[in-house]
């Protein structure tokens, strides 16, 4: 049976609504209190399967040398697409309900299977480069309508290329690491000169990202038809944004300090192979892109996405956004092809973010900037009294994503973090 077969069952009990059935098997880096060395695991139900244990027993062997004891996935990813597939197949075989090798070896199970509640997750890759795109037509239209002429919301280039910018790789962090409110220059409309202050319009951006799975050569471009073969998998991503800092600094070169302070990703990388059954057609692109960006077939994915917001004083979160990745105008393959068309090289572990994912209805907007329409329409949370235009200290933002199959789902887990006050002493 293929690892994606909906009929596959594991010997472990996995709830139907779990993000991590045997058809998923996402890769991540974890540690435990008793074994603090970071190493590679795969999520299965409520468990983490320690691949370093299986590798030491010779049950999986992706390379001549050990790779799953590393503190990042980069070495494993660099082994290539065929190794990714063979390794996932081997793990799937070991977890199947009718395979006794792991199922019936109580000692091996006790060593290799660890409850997710007992692990600490780490940043799964060493990030060499981070790029953020701007590929949701709905999001770009909303922002353009807010700050420019609504009749000409999209800039002239937007329908011709995937707009993007190079972000800061050093501040890509894993879910669970809380985020300090940034300081910076802001210029209120009534002020004649800019002020140095804590950001007053802190926002989230609901995004996904793909992880680059191969090094390319400087000067050579990746074709749109080859681009997907260079993608290892996908994560959820929150590109935290300081809207007031950005408004003052972004002309003429774009975002800088408003975006560099933190970008959160989910700890489990869902492989592109696991997502294969959920391919869908993307939106029709008019006008037709230039030849190097033209593609046919299904190059988007049916990924449901949600955002929860929970103030520090609230007993439970409020779901403030529900949307779907399938609405994205520019595909991941087009993003990578455009990124490299100049000859720019990319490397294993590079993070390529989608840009804010917004739908066509107000409850599907992927940022507070849109949900509150830049503060003009504050959101009322589920308690009926608390309102938010932008994030306040103590607020927790949690994003979830999944593909729904027949009796199972391929989930990403979550990316979650709390807003902390600005650090004192910054000058």
C-alpha cells in the first residue's frame, strides 16, 4: 500500500481528528528532559517516533552515516527526494497495524515512542534564507484599498509577478517562543517628526511556507516545471508585523524593522508527498503570466486554516479567522521560479513564505489589519465585551491548518506564541 492510502491503519490508536495519522508522518526536531540532545522525530497520533533510535537499530538507514541524531533536518533533507520517499515508506511500514517489528517489541517501543506531551520541540531546520511573498489577491486588494485608491488597489506589477522581499533568517523561531513587542520609529499623522516608541499596531499574518530541499547553483534558474521537486515540505507561519513602524519606514525599499523582529513557524514539516492527495486548481490568472511563470494542472492545495486569539484574561480563545490556502493567486512553484529567474541561488532549509492568506469574506481575512480594517472596525471577541484592533500584551495567537481526507486529516499542528511587553533599555 502507498503511504498515502486512506485505508492504512497504525498499530497505535490515532483519533480520526488527529493531525498526525499514519498518512501524514511529518518530520520535526525534539528533545526530552531525560535526553536533552535534539534529534529527529516523526509525529504519529499523540506520539513522537524517535528516528535516531530506529536508525541506530538499522531499521531505517537513509545514508551511510547517521543523520537523525543531528539537531536540524538539513543533512537529511540534503539527501534528496528519493531518500525522503524511501524513508517515509520505511517509517510507514514500521507503524502499520500488521507489522510486528515495532508493534511486538516492547523494549524498542519504550525507547522509540515518546508522548508528545513530554517533548520539547525545536526549530526543525537551520534557516539560511527567508523570503516572504505577497501572493493573496484578496489580501493585496484589501491593503491597496485601505491605503490607496480602492479602484486601483493592486499596483501595476502585481498581476504579472509574485511580489516578494528577502526577510531576516536569524529571527525565524519555532512555535512556543514568545515574542516581545518591537520598538522603532513611528510617525503618527498628527506629529511633525517621528518618535521612538513601542509598536502600537502589532499584528499577525496568517501564512504557510515551503522548505527548500536542495541547493541550487548561482546563476542558474529553477524552471516552474521543476520547482516542486525542490520542495521538502510545508509549515504554518506567522509573520508578525509592526504596522505603524512599517507605515513610516517602507518607502522606498519596503519592510525592514517592522518585519525583522520575529517570524514564527510550526515545528512539524508536512512533506509534499503527504499533501499530494489534496492538490487543487488555483485561481485563473489573467492576464496570462510571462512564459517562465506559466504552468498547467493543479498546483494549489486544499488547506483549511484558522486563527485563534486569546487575551491573557480570557478563559478560552476566540476563532477570528477561517480561510483556505487554495485561494492563493500565485503558486509555490511560481514563487520559486520567479525567485531564481535572476540567477539567485537558494539552499536547503531556506524558508519561502506565502504572504498573508486572506479569503473573500470579512471572516476569512488573515490579519488584524484587515479584520479590524486598520482599527476602524474593532473585533468583539466571544466574551461579548473584549475588543481588538491590534494585538495587546499578553495576547496569544494560535494558527492551525489541515487537509481533510476521507476519515482522516493531514494536519500541521499549530504555531502559537504570546505577545510580551517591549524590552526595556532599548535606545
